[in-house]
C-alpha cells in the first residue's frame, strides 16, 4: 500500500495518529491508513482528497504536508476573503470581521512557515523564490 511508507516516515509506530500542521495520518489496528484534513475546524475531520494524498506520497511526510498546507491555506484564504467582503457589504458586524481577519493572519503565517520550509529543504540556493 502506498501510504505505508508515508506512515513509517511520519511515526514508525504500529498504530495511532500523528498530526503535523493540521494534517493527520492515522493507522488503525486493522492496518488501514487514512490521512485527514484538520485545517478547517469541523466536528468530524474529512479524509484528505486524493490529489493532496498524492502530494504527500510523492514528496514524503514532512515536505508533502508542507506543500499540502500551502495548497489548502490558499483555498481557505479565498473563502475567508469572500466572507470578509460579504460581512463588510451586508452586515458590518465588527466582531465577526475581526475574527475573520485574525484567522486570515494565522493562516498567512502558517502558509509562510510551510513555504519557507519547502524552499529550505528543496532549494539548491541558485533560484530566487517568491510566495
């Protein structure tokens, strides 16, 4: 199974869970390995979509998770910006606008750290990268 290598890299444990930057990998006693998307707060974490699982499998646990974080945060930031825009145009609830902006700032920092890690571990130093 293609997730076995990722699980071993993430934990080395027989069963259990490991979380890194809002991405959780779990191995159950029956041997099933599942990767969850915990970046958006929900009561039940959805399985990570197949494309993002492939990003992790292709790049390894740590670099792959950081790449997934960049991709997912970009998606979430679009939603937050839309919610801020709607709130500004319609309801003008300052408390909600403040919470959305704080969440946006947290996600931008998370994305920056993930992107910096990717550059640090994959860059040869010959290229200039931007976010």
